C-alpha cells in the first residue's frame, strides 16, 4: 500500500484544527489517560486504521498498560480483564464509532451514567469523535505507520 498524500503538508491548517481537539482531550479534558487509550485503540481497531493502532498500542505500553489489557481489546466482551467502567466506555466507543449502523442506542448510553457525569460523557463522546476523525484521515490517505526493527520469530 502506498500513501496517497500527506494531509499535514497540503492542509496544515486543517490538521492544526484537529490537533486542537486532540490537545483538549489528552491534556485538558480531565479524562483518565487509560480511558483515552481505550477509546483510541478500540475505535482504531474498528476502523481498520493500522497507523493509529500501531501508535496507540505503543502509547498504551509507554503509559504502563499491560500487554494482556492491550492484546485482548479486540475481544473485550470475552475477557474478564476489563472493569465494568471500561466495558461501559468500550460499548459506547463501538456504538459511536459505528453510529450509522447503531444509532447510538440507549443500551450503550445508559451504563455510562453509573460511572460518569453528563459533562464526562460529553467529553468521552468528543474523544471518540476525535479519534474517528484521525482514523478517517489516515485510512483515506493510506498513512503509513513506521516499521519497527525486524525481529526473529521464536
């Protein structure tokens, strides 16, 4: 696969606007870093964004999230690794990421109310929307993730 274009180079003002959302989510929203990683990684998996999955797996590791927590995310419903709070966020992340198919149903929204204020739910939803913007840009332009140094299989 070959990159179609470098959106940052051809539309830097647009990227700057998206970075405003990103900066708010990661630095100013008050959302727990682990929840932000959860949202970014799961939405990126759903959207098939290799660039973002690669980036967010590395960031999650860097911030101390366990390999098991990272590795089982794509099958979170079948794993006891995730807390009820994380499960509520994952369900909402999937519903919002697939909003055209799900309509963001009450069944995905209601569990959030046990853990979050309305303001926090709004911030979670904006975080989901923000990573979906990045995914759509990266997938559309075929952004290439960097290749790590080759390692031998066991």
